C-alpha cells in the first residue's frame, strides 16, 4: 500500500516544526481501512488548502488546492483498540517545494481517469491508500513534473527495503559489522540512525560500508553540500586519509543546530578476505576521551565464540590502549574503571534484513574478559575457552553500553587527537575495518549529561547530514602519513 494522509493547512502548520526535529508522525486510520503490510509502504502527506490558504505561514500556499508537502515511510502499524489502528510514519522528509495535485498543471490531471479516481478516493478522508498499479502511475506523473523527488523516493525505499546480508559471504559480514558500528555511533551521540541506514552494496567488495550510503535528501543538507564545495576550514579532520594510497576512506558528517558535529569515518586498508574484524572507535573531543569496541561474531547456531590465539593476541594489543590514558584530575574525567576497550560478542540471524536496532550481543570490557578466561565458567569440555550467553552471567547490552558512553563514565582520559589519528590508522593497516566517530561540541559536562538523560524529542535540535567532497590537497605533506 501507498498511504495518503490529508491535513488542513492549519494542522500542517501546527505539526511541521515538530516533524523537522522528530521525523515522525503517528496518524489514526479510518475503521476498516486495510493495513496489509504490502506494497511500497510509502506515505504522502497532503495539505488541503482549498478553504483557508491564508492560515498557513508558508508562502507557497498562496493558492487554493491540495499539495504534497512531505514524504515518509510507514515503519509501524499500531493497534489502538479492538477495531482502531494507526500508522507511524518515520522517517519523514519535507519536499523541496509543495507539489500541486489540482489544476491543469497538477499531478492528478496527468493520470488516467481510473487512477485519478483511486487517488481521489484515498484523498477523500483524513487517511487512505492506493494500490501498486495506481502508485506506479502516480510515481511516473510525479517524477515527470518533479524529477527532484526521485532522490527522496529512492532514499525512503532503501530504508524500507534494506539489503539482506549473507553471513556466509565475507564482504557481507564485514558490511554488516560496519553498519552496526555506524549505528552504534548514532546511539551514543543521539543523532538519528536514519542518516546512515539507506544503503546499497558498493561496486567493490573491499569498500567500506559508507561507500554504499545513499545520501539523505533532506533539503538543507543539499544546500549545505553546495555551500561546502570548497570546504576550507570546515574540511573533515580525517579528510587527508582519503588521499592515502593504501587505504579506502569514506566520511559522512552529521551536525545539529546547537553546534554538535559527528564526523563518521569508515576506513579499510586490506582486502576483505584477509580482514580481522571491525573496530568501532568513538572519540569525544571536549573530554579528549575515546572508547573502542572490537566485534567478535558468535556462532549463529549455538551463540558461542571459541577463544583462539588470535583473540588473545588482540586482547594483548587492546590492553596497550590503556597506557594512552592519563589519571583523572577533574570530576568529569573520572571513569568507572580504566577500561576503554570492549569486546562485542554479536550475533545476527542468517540472511536477516538489517533493522534500526543494534545487533544483539554481549559488551564485555577487556579486563573482565581476562577474569572470565581465568574462571571455570568459560572452560569447555575439551579444555578450550568459550564465550557464550550460557557461560557469562554478567555483561552489558547495547542500551547500557550507550548510556555509559553518553555520560562519560567509560573511556580514556586525556587522549589527544594526534594519538587518535595514529591509533585509528594503525588499526586499519593491521587489518581491521575501522568505523570512527569524532564528536565536537561546546557542551559542558553538565549539559552533556542532561541531554543524555532527556527522553523528550520536543527540544531536540534539527540535524543536517551530508557527505563532504574531498578537500584540495594540502600544500605540504602531513607529518607521519
């Protein structure tokens, strides 16, 4: 089904400021309306401006008529009561300009009488839908008159129909882990996960996950991309990595209207078949602190990970990271423990489609992993060591880990950006896929903690999302690269 939600100009004006922040709208459906989970599951939001055009502050609505103003995807069908139901439209994007439906130049005029009748039926109430053949005709008419909508529709459909990963394929496994790492970064920074969700397989199997990212079509993102064509002082901190001959580096930037900025860097330096796994590194610049998560895949059948020499060697190297940390001198530098590196023993269902949820798994600090390896609980029947849900009684889940990071209760102390750059590039050259998040902001520790604990979406700032072009090469070589 393709849903059509119709609101008055006053209702539209009342909701738009909230939609720009939350990207979400829940709409009740008429009793008896079919909610089969079929078709595109796109939603068109229409402003009916035929009776009171002056009530809407947007100057585009100076004429009478109906206009498509927003496009979104139906992610959930909700049961309100014994017979009532609703849909949750998320994410939503405002059209670059309202699309007129009525009049000789409107979209309806170019439809056949049959398809026009079906669309009119969907428009007759507060919510309706049309079938696949009518949607295809409507889509063709929309794109003929408004080709700029193609990127909106493509992005939404990619979110609705994510590619299924084959866990038997090395490239798919790597992209699956990198996707989860990228989504983890949005969780610990409170940026929308939808900005990193729409994706298609890159042409090269060795390419990073971000190489297949389908750009968010949000209007101010496109404007910002044009403004930053020269980049200048706004060039990403890791932009020079994209000019290194032995790595493949992709960058995506999220910014909000409060000044917070997250630079997501995805770098690979080895062929996928020889890669050792995925590292997620999150660096919080105001506190000069980073956290590392190394992914380990649990066996899909038994949810077990059998410890081998490679893991023990990797743990030895991760323990060296603790030596980069200084002793806390101020209250906000105190941590629950010296641990800054975690193992995520994760599992995915075979051929499972990606979702907005993080992969299920156990987050275990390296020092705790050492204790577990010295205890009989991980001892296998043949003398080997095994990590599994049955053998590990205590661990962190994704939401618990994210809260600790948000509140600054885990991570290094006093780690410089230079150390981060050296360490991140070293990990990539050692054979890991690295997904690095670099957050900058003007937040004080108190403001950061208040934001992390807030559950309200009303006061969240608007987010801008873009993939910056490569900056001009520097006049001088960067030392150490």
